[in-house]
């Protein structure tokens, strides 16, 4: 009986020492930031796509300097052709400030795509993006 109790004690002791593993994708922590100069109307590449790599976005800051709009997209090449929206369209003004930044990625590009900002109107805006790219 003592041997059985000792075996059960060891067995249950080992079970409680097992560590649970997380399910699903592991969070991606962004370790880079791109800070633009003041952007005028048009499409500006912020992060160049690399073959076989993703761009993971954790956040952004849009500081408006004039009336217009700004949006982040990913797409192919330096002008982000065939764009996919990363953010909605934000209206800018001389006093606007939009901040959205979390510690882990909330959006990823397709492999090899670039990250761009699209500015419209008379909009002049400063764009900072927090991202990871292996």
C-alpha cells in the first residue's frame, strides 16, 4: 500500500508540474518605428516590402497640419498598387491628432507587400507607424 501511495504521489506531482502551452498564433511584438516627414497629397511608401516577409503593424500616429484625409494601406511595389486597407480613412485638420498604438500587431500584410500612406486633399500630415518586419 505504501508503494501504491508513493507512486500516486509522484504521478500527481508530475502532472501538476506540466506547463500549459498557448493555443493559436503567438503575439508579434513590434520593434520598429517609421517617422515620416510631412506628407502631402498622394501615395507615399513608408516601409518597403521584402520578398517572403510580412509587415506587421502595431500602431500609428497621424498629426494633421492641413485639411484632408490620411489612410494606411499595404500593396505591391513602391506605390502600393492593388492596395488593402490597414486603417480607415481619417479626416485631418490643422489641429487633428490620431493615436492608435498597442504592444502587439493587429494587422499583417501579405508576403512581400509594402506599407504606404495615402493622403488626399490639401492634407499635409505627419505619419508615424509602429511595426515589425523580420
